[in-house]
C-alpha cells in the first residue's frame, strides 16, 4: 500500500535530480573560485614569535652591593618602596669603628694643647731674645758714647803730655808735671782700650745667646713638627675610620623603586659584594625580546607592529600590549638577537604594566598571499628534496 500511495511523489523526485546536481556543481565551483581568489589576492600576516620577552625601563637598573662585610643592624628594603638618592637602605654594625674614632679624636685633642704650648714657648723665647738684643744694643751704644768722650779727654791729655815734655826739656816746667800728664794719658788710653774690649765682649756674648736661642727654638720646632706629623697621622686614621663607617651605611644612589631586594634581618651577616637591592629608576617602559638570528635578521624590521601577551594574564580577559619595533641588535649574545620595541597605547589592555613583566611576543614580519606561501613552501620542499638525492 505505501508504494502505491507515493507513486507521484517519487516520480517528481526522479525528475528533479538533474537540476540539483547542476546547482551543487555551481555552488562548489563558486566556492573554489572564491577560495582561489582569496589565495591569490588576499594577503595574510606572518609572525615571528618568542617567549623570551619582558617589559623593561629604558634606563639601566641600578644594582646596590655591599661594600664591606658586616652585621646588619637595620634594613629598610621592602619591595616596591620608592626611594630617593641618599635614603638609608641598610645599616651595618659600626661600633668598633666608632670607638676607634673616639679614641683617635681623644688623642687629637691631647695634641693640640701641647703644640700650642710649644708655639707659645717659641714666641716667648723670641720675644725675650728681642728684648735682650735691644738691651745689649743700648749698652753697646752707651759704651761707644763713653769711649768717644774718653777719646776726647785722651787727645787733650796727649797734647798736655807733649807740651810738658817740651817744657821740661827747656827747663820751664818741673818733671813732676810731665810725669803727671803722661800718667793721665796712659790711664785714658788703657780705659779706652778696656771699653772697646767690653763692647766686643758684649757683641760676642749677644751672638752666643742668639745662637743658643736659635738652637732651642729649632729643637722646639722639631718637637712641633713631630707632633704635627702625629696629628696628621691621626687625622688620616680618623678619615679612614669615617670612610669605613660610611661604607657600613648602604644608601640609595639614585631615585627609583626597589624592584628586587635581599632578605636581610637584624643580626644577619652581609658579605662584601653581596647584592642588596636593585633600584628601578623612573623611565618609559619598553619591550626587550630575544629571537633566533635566522628569525631576526632581514625579517624583523624597524617599525614593524607587534603584540605582547603577558604571562599570567590571559589575553582574552586582560588584552594584549601593542608595540612597534624600534631597534634590532647587530650583535648576537648567547646565540640570540636582541630586539627592542616601543610600547604603544592599547585600548583593550586592562592591567597596569610594570618593569619585569614577562610575556610571549609576536612580531609581524611580512604580508603574503596564501598562494605565494604555498608556492614558497613547495619550492623549499623541492629544493630540500633535490639536495637530498644522490
């Protein structure tokens, strides 16, 4: 009964088969044509990717190291803390150095009065010498005046003696007068010679005293020089101790934010040269990535657009970081080529960027049609196959 009831329907279906086949063929031909047009005319973007990419500040990070081994007494280095140049980060124990400094300062304070006393002794000795020279010079001048007076009297006495000698020869004067005037002249001559000798003695004595004084002053000056040398040594020691104390206070050399810090607690020992903190100075963020040389040279060009997908931040939720290539390294390091990129405004980005955030980077290296890519792949395959034949 069922075949009889649907006889007309089956007949209609049999008559519509040629039309359906034509339509199917036309649709398939259209799809193939559209696919061929797309492959031949519509370029697609090609990307080079790397997982060794991170955000960095465009200025160098400053690493602070311990300049000397010491015990930590204070550490203020929390991550993310903003610091300014000169802020104290870590203090090391400096009690022995401070005690040595006070000891040296005590020695220094004891030297000053001693040096001042010796200088005062020199000044007093020189002042006494000046007074003594003035007194001696006065005595010499007085003696010279007396000699001049005595020489005047001596000349008169000599004239009297010659006159009485002549008168005595002529019998006009007694011999006693001649003898008296002769004795007076001789007395005056001896007195004058004695006074001249006294002047010479005063001058010699003054020279002797001056020489002795110069020797004493020279000895005192030698003592002062020795004390001054000791004071200079103490000052050098104090400067060295101050330098050691300053080295035990670790300060921030630049303004910035603490990006990395060692775990330090009071009582722990910090070794010389140990890394204390890394300070990230203020600056613009950039992307630094490393590619294999064959992917970078001749393919990644300045101005190429790129996208950074941050690790730990799903790009479907937080978006991507848009970027543009600014520099491509000319030298490889450890078999990798450095590429630097400028961070561009990213409207879809929904997180705050920080120094050190890692990610996967895609850099657009060229645009080509799928047909050219297929032909390029086929050519490379044929070349490799030809090179592999004996």
